[in-house]
C-alpha cells in the first residue's frame, strides 16, 4: 500500500449533477484511476433532488408516483444499503476514487483510512462526530439512515434533547464502498440539515414515523453555527489537504463517456426498477 499523498490526485468541487450522472461519474473516475490517470476526490450536489437506492433494494419500497409528481430523480447506486434522499440543500455528498492496490485490502481498514478526511472535516466544523459505537436496531430497512448502525461506516454525534434515543447516538453521515477488480469507489452523504418529512415521503408506506427519523438522524446545522457553503468548503479543503490534491476538472472524454453511461445504464428502468436478477450487472 502506498502513501496516498504521494500520488496524483485531483479535487472536483462542488459538482452539481443529476442522479444518473453522479453515479456514472463515480464509475468513470474509477476507470480513469485504474488506467493510470489521476485519483479523484469529489464534493457534489444532487440537482434535482434524488432518491438513491441501495444496489439490492426492492423497487416496490419506492413511492414512484410521489417522486415523479415532486420532480425527484430515482437512481440505483453500485453500493448496498437502503435508500437515501438527497436534496440540494440538506445533503453534502463526496466521492473518493483510487486504484485498488493503493488502499488497504481489509474493508474495515479501508473505511477507516478513507473516512479520515470526513471525520476531520466534522471536527473543523465544530461537530464532535465519530464512528458509531452503540448498537441500535433497525427501524425501517429500506431507508439507509434508519437501518442498524454499523461501526465501519456510520458516523454519529451525541444525541441531544429529550427525544434522543438511549445510547445517545444520532447518524450524521453514511459512507459506502464498492470494489472493482482494479479500483475502489467510496462515496458518502453528510447531512447538513434534516428534512425528515421529505425523506420518509419517497418511500411507499414506510413503517416509520417522523419522530423515529428525528430520533435517529441529525444534521450539521443542529450542532454548529455554520452555513451550508462553509460546510461544503470545509469538506473540500480537508479532502484536498488529506491527499495533497490539485484543483481539477473532468476531461471532455470523461464527460462524454459519463453521459453515455448515464443514458445507457443509470437512467434506465432496467437498472433502477429491476430486481437484482433482472438488472444490468456491474
């Protein structure tokens, strides 16, 4: 394993794309890194608002009519877990992409390594965030933020207020990895501000209440007096310093291939509405 800062890294921030393009660009970045190009750090926003589904998530868990009526994109991720509602205000997303041989082979070690800048950014924002410690049962499996907390990749802060759960941990960030044969993609979502009603509304008949959601999930704005722009800039700066990255941008070829990948895969009903056995494969 190499020292990450000794490699060629680029930071692309803040990238604003729709759901299909966001997922396609992660895949293209992996191909670029595997082919000897720069490794990619990316901070991005979802526009329009998007529900990203876990790789194995059943399509019937989604309220498709609500999403269509409200102009919410739906896209299936390459990573597992439950669905996450990303809007252009309450969500701050990032990706880290590098060749597989440059990262720890052990999944837990890899998460610990790649979450270093995420935890450091929270610290700079004045948010005392850490990996989950307390065991909390799942509330509603289709929603990523209401699944059981996992110490490898769920980042939490101490709960506050009379409605906080026993154990005192509220989720503020979820992170996930998928490993290709030649590259690793880790992407994650930092919650800047919680919109519990909207988050639950994208699911069909969610077996969870607004109180359940607010007891389990919190946002940066509930713990630090910082604006969203400051949160985005702090995450970008911390990522850049962590990898000694240069400011970068997508090449015309990458964007062209990403548009083709988005249209041919991530925007299709076969990928987004199909079951695992019926979808396009990785």
